[in-house]
C-alpha cells in the first residue's frame, strides 16, 4: 500500500542488498555535524488534554520514518515539472484505472462484480489516504498519479534517447533479443496435451501409433494388440513409417478424440486448409505468451513460447517425435505455420525506432525508475545536508550525497534549487502530519498519564528514572548495544566498523529481518523481544528508543481499559459459531475451455458462457461424477489414485468399445481433474482458510458439523462449486476437533465466580479478565485469578485472534485518534485538514482490523 518510491525503498530489507551497500556508509562515521532544524521548531503543532506536540517532534518523527520518501517526492516534482505538465488527462485516468482495478480495459472492468469493484475502489482509496492524498478530491488523486507517470515517462525516455555506451540505453543487442523473444508474431500449431506418459501411450495405442520410432512416427499394422507388443518387437513387417502429411492426419484425429467438447476439426483438411480455418485453439502469439508469463507469473506460457518459436520453428520437421514436459503435462505440437517476419538485420530505421518504443514500454520497472531518478539527482548535483536522510538515501541508491551546509535551515540543494526544512516540513505534514502526530501522541499521552507513574514512578527522565522496569529497559538497550559492538551482526554488514550506534538505531527497522535471522541462527536471546519492534521501527537516539520502549510496555494497561468487550465479543461468537478443525484433501474438477493451459474462471464459464440447458446438463454430470468418486473412495481407492485414473482415461463412452472408460463422458465434456492434499501445513480451520474460496470454507464447516465420529472420514455432500471449478472434499478430524469448552460452574475445580459461565462459548467476563491477566503477567504483576486449562484452550481458539489485534499498535492508533478527537484536539494550522485525516485514519484501521463488524 505504498507509492512507487516507497516500494523501491522496501528493497533494503534484502540481506544481499544490505551486504552490498553496507560499506558505503563508512563515510558517515565520525561526522558529528549539526543537522538542519526547523525555523519554528518550538511552535505547537497540536494540543489535546494536557498533551502538547511541537513541530520539531513531528518533524523528527517524519524524518525517522518516511522522511526521505517525501523529500524525494518533493525534489522529483521540481525536477520533473515539465514532464508533469506534459502528462495528459487521458493518461492519468488510465493510470488511476490501472491502480484501482489492475487494468484500464473497460471491458475487463465491466466484467467485475459490483462487490469486487467496491473492494478494489476501497483499497485504492486507502492507499491514497495512507500516502496523504484525499481520495474524494480529484485534484489530489490527479497529483498522486501525475508524479508517478512523470517518473515513468522520464525514465522511459532516458532509455529511448540513450545511445550505445550510455548508462541508460536500449542497445542493439537488447533490441535483437527483444525481437527474437517477443516479436516473432503468430504461429499456428496443433497442441496435443496429455496428463502424463501413461495417458499418451494409451491414446497412441488406441490409434496404433508409435512415436519416436526410427527417427519418426510409425503406424503399427500387426495383428497382435499393440499393447501386447514390446517396443523391441516392432519391425518392418508390423510397422509403416509415416510422412509429415500422414502425421498431420493423426494429430487432427487425436486432437478431435481428446477434445470432444469442442467443435471437431475437419479431418479431410490439408495443412493449408487448417491454417485458413483460423481455429482459436491453434493460434499462438509470441508476445501474448511472453506477457502472460510475466503478468501471471506462470512459466508454462514462456515454455510454450520457447518451444514453438525457437525449438520447433527451427527443427527439421514441423513436430518433434518425442513428447515434451511442460508444466507437468506432456505435449506434442505440430507447427502448421509461422508468421513471416523480417530478419532483425533487415529492419529499417523506422521499424527499429518503433521496436525501441515498444521495448521501452515493457522494460521500465521500479528498478529502472530508481536508477534513472538517482542519476538525475546526481546530474543536478543534489546534496543532502541532514546525515540521517542522506544515510537512508545512500543505503537505497549507493550514492553518497551528505554534505554539511553553511546555514542550519537548508535541508537539500541542487542546481538552481534548494529545499529548506520548513518547505519539507510543510509538504510532509500536509500529507502525513496527522498520522505521525498520532504516533507521537501515544508516547506523550502515556508519559503524562498515571499509567507511567504506576509502572515507573514520577521521574519522566528515561536515563535518571531508577525504577526496576526502567532499569530493565536500559539493560535491554545495553545488551543490544553489546551485541552490535561485538560484531554479532557484522557478517551481514551491520558492523560497528561501518555504522555508528546511532546510525544502527536509525536503520533498525530496515535491518530487523536480518537481525532476527542472525539471532535465531546463533541462538542468541533477543533483548528487544518483548517490544515487538518491526521493519517500520526507527530511532533517532537512545532516548527516542527508550521512550518507545516505555510506550510499548505500558500501552497495554491503557488499551485494556478502553476496550469495549461487549462489542468485540461479537467476534468471539462468530469464531465459535464458525469453528471447524479438519484435515482434508480434495479433487478439483475444472475446465480449460480457452486452452490456455490453466483452469478457467469457473464462475464466468458457468454463469456467462453456458446456456441454461448446458448448465442443467453439467449439473447432472456433476451429481453423477460425485457418485462415482464416492463409490471409488468407498471401495478403498485413494483420492490421488482416482484423479490419476481419471486423467489417464480413454474417451470411449460405449461399453462395447475397446477404449471404453467409466470416466469418458466426463472427460468428453471437457472436465479435467486435479488432486491436492491440504494437510501439508496446519489444520484446516477458519484461521488457516481465510484466503480460501467462501463456498469451499462453507463446505468444510458443513462437514465438520455433520461429521459421524464412527466413520474414518467424511466427504462433502456434493461437488462444491467455486470460482475454480467443482470440488470433492474428503476430510478427517483435525487436532482441535473436540472443541474445548469455556463452561465453568461452582461444581468445577478452580471455580472463580468472576469468570463463571454456563455455556461452552467464552463469555464477556471471561475475555475481559483473561485480557487483564495477560497484561498483568506482561507487566510482572501478580495475577489474582486462575484459568483452568480447558478454558484457556477455548479462549486461545476463539478469543486470541481478537486479543492479538486489540493489543496491536494499529488498534492503539484507533484508540489514540478517537481520544484526540474526543478531547477536542486543536491543530495550530490546517486544523480541518488534519482533523479529517485523523478521522479517516481511525475509520481505516477499524475497517481493516475488524471487517466482520463492518459487513
């Protein structure tokens, strides 16, 4: 949910990138210059209750978090002003559609359901809101898209205009590779797709056809059934070699045999007749295949493109005599025709220029944009006069841009332009001031509260406070500093010879992934384990670190007093009512009517492609197929065996035919089958199936509710229809099949009347006291209430997912933003703007954290 630049910044999390770039930070060691400051740093940014937050506090928070992103958005908008003016309104609208719906094709958008469109639009609006743009203001949305397009267009033009030897250029070799891999046009080919060698062999035997025999295809003419003849027994007396035309006839016959759900290809047509027929399933375009491979991240498309346009196109024959494995299937292709495209060396200047333009459209990604923008900064002699912001930029780009400056208000300079701290602050707070002020408010509110005094006493100085808990925080800092100084993280570039301690703190979140891996590898306890720091954590000093440690310690005491347990008990009810615990595998029955080698969107196929009569016929087959699968399963066959036998089945529907199969009428309807074992991870439960199709989850729940405990397994009562196809589900008991009860009465040992409960489902009092007891344990306080083991198990299943959210930083954001609004927060400037952003922030996290309460 970040903009283009911030997505690029996230690359810093890579271990490899840290290793490569760590050495460039050496230049910062020993520098102790004063960073630029705001001219109005002491002025109040906001007040509420007895809390006052200054401009300097907000400035420092922004600088610690995303300051460099907003600084370079500001700089890029200046450097690319002409490009931004040149962006057309049409391009902006298309870009907004792409960002919202993933496509600017109106026909594709129109195929989305109303619910899908609403969800995508809300997601895009949330992105805008978090980036500091008002989704309800067209000018704000325009500004968001315009800068991204200007960066994209400028980068693309640098590559187009670049000449051989330039840093950014599309070379002749690049164009030749692009032309070879993407621009060979169309091919017409007959595809024969088999599940595996066994199916291929059975089909070839049915046609008395022998592949890969004496350098070609042959027809078996002997009297003994071909399946009884060993390969070494083929000879000139029982085989006839086939020429290319005869092989083509067999390809057509086999294709028709295996695809009886499609209109048959006239078997009397010659090669040119088939080509002229423009059969959709025989048409392949190299560019389409390559783009599908990239867009869908499916290698099968790239493999088919390579096979048709490179290997087969240049082969002696228009077919290979052995099948090829592609995406676990076995394929033969008979190449009928390819587009006659000129050789690359014969392209004229205009054609080469068009090719370069097209290549540039595909070439430019975030990586190229980052490189070009960094070069543009360098060309304009950009210098950053704040050490921390310069360090963050250097870690991303590899460029050292830090330079002390004569005055203390200039943040960055470049040819003909400068950015002051005030300009940067005004730009940033307009976008994200309310968000970061809320983060600061959490700390300031807690430091000024009774929660602090209850935990630490009255001394608010984190270095002089002598309470046991504060000493523990300082010890944790000391332990981490020792690990860093002793070089524990040094092998990954986080070395005290490269970074100062304060620089390490500033980059702490970016190094968090590496740090956690090193601690796990070495078995070293994490000094900061209790504070739940994340990749977004950054500290400007030890004091800043200690204050955030305090906030992350006492926040829970405050949060638990703000929770509306009645409200969130609704989620516990839903968890209890919807619970299931199973282990399962399933057979997916799907279609590939467009022959793109992947399952169709089954809902679209079922609802939009099929007629009412065809849907009725398919539903009848669905019921019959369920019966057959269940019958085979009841006979002791495994799900894998059933799916494999199905996919190897021949296509004869008449019992008197030698190719008869009980599965044939389903195969001939275009139904394919795939087995998947769903037991490789955790149990199937509401928590582990959140990303599953809703109908599939409902079927799992129905199996759980109706499970006959005298049986070894249960199955879905029908083939379950989802967006992927039909599913036959087989399930067994999961590890939590016997639901733990929250019932607790005076007859139970360990009875406590405060958490008494007559029902199996946890009640409001139980979740409230459980929450308070966990916080007491966290704070090192005595817990005066005992929870029986089965009650804890019940709370873990049905309340703990809610509990984890309620004690998260995001939920604290909701509490704090709502508290600030209720306390009549006053922003010194742009009050209405910041207040609106504050309200939207609370609404966003409420929707995202508790979607079930907003359905």
